[in-house]
């Protein structure tokens, strides 16, 4: 059984911890956060307020890093130098050079590392990629992706509102959709961005151009209490695929309309049905299996991470 520890019991850990606790072949043995109160709701797991102390006292196979962004790379390297495999929340760093540093440390220690780019494991986005790869609806003509919401509330030391530590909207929200584009289509030929950036809000709209299609992507931290929503719409020669209000719908040129998640009425259910899955649990399972069975981590590569961070730096 693999032993897992998690450092950084903040917002995103609320998605990671339940996933670890439901896995039968791993044991979440320790949590670490400088705020003891953050760990109180997990009394069955050992608590640490000092990271080095946890590394010394626990026998850990995998470390899950859910810390503020600017701490990711240094904590990953420290753990890997002790022979621990690392799953790290996105982004791996705000600096492109850190990707090479982290992966070099993994190679030197003979361990595995993966940035938790969860959209690569999101069922609706996986469906979209499968359609693109198959050419089922002909050539892709255009796309739009959106990730909008209000500016985050109070965070530890207000780090999310500090551009040097969080990167603001580009590295917190926009990165998800850009990462998917790079994962699905590779690096774009051209990126053009417009941004409305103020101390109290941040909005980014970018257009990524490929050989024969383009994708418009926008993301926000609005000052107003705008509810969070994510969506996409991709135009193919023979269909529109749209993910809106948490529902994936295919609008075929023939006039047929169906929702892959409600495929009972489809003639070929196996072709259209989405798996009932939790993307956070799926990415954790994928990485755990890579460790357990000594498989290469092919789903998230250092080259794609470098491409994404480089593009973000140009916006």
C-alpha cells in the first residue's frame, strides 16, 4: 500500500483529500499546514505544522502539493531529493525555467512528478479531444473557451492577490484552458491578448491561432459577485459541441441534437456516453497507477508545461 502525505490544506485540498480517502490501495497518512486549525476536520490523519519534520518522521511514497503557487517548485524538489514521488497542483511554477529544474530533480532521484492539470482529465474536455482526434465531424473551424468568476476572497497571507506569488488570472484560471489547447493541439502559431487589469479585478481575453482554426479564451476575476462558470463551444464542419451550464451538447449539422451524458436514447450508446467520474480523483488515480506500476507519466509532459508557462509569460 502506498503512503501519501499532503502539504497545504487550503481550498484545493478539499478536492484532493476526499479522493485520496476513497482509494483502497493508498493510505493518506499525514497532512501539513502552518495553520493547525486547517487540519482539525481530519482527526484520523497525523498533523504537522513543519514540512521538514513531516519528511523526517513519515515514510512517504507520494507527496501531494496543494500549497500557494510560488512554493510549488521548491517543495517538489525537496521531496524528490528524499526519493518521494510528487503530484503538484497547477501551475508547477510561475517561471518556465522551474519546469526543467523540477524534472531534472525527478530524474536524478529516480522518482515521478506530475502537475495536476485537471482539465486534461475532465470528462467533457476528454470527449472534445476524442472528437477532434477522430475527425468524426470534419475539420475544426473555431472554438471559444471561458472561465469566469469573481475575485477570490481572503487567502492565507493574501497570496492570491499578489501577482508575484499567484500570477493572478493568467496563472490561476486562464492556464486551465490554455493547457487544454496545448494538450489537444500543440503550441499555437500566434497568441494575441487583451486585458482589463485593476487592483480589484482582472479580466483576460486571448485569441490563439493555429494553421486552420482559432480559439478565443477568456477568464476573469470580476469585482462584482459574478457566479463562477466554465464553458466551451467548438465549431466543426459537421457539428457544434458546446459545454454550457455544466451540460455537454452536440448539435449535428443533420439536425440531430444529443447530450452525451444522457445517451440512453442514442443508437450507439458506447460511442456517446460520458463516464460518471470525478476529474480530481481521475488525475490522482492516474498518477498513483504510474507510481504503482512504474509507468511513464505521459499524460502531462514537461514540454507541454514549458509551452504553457512560456505563452502565459507573453500575454
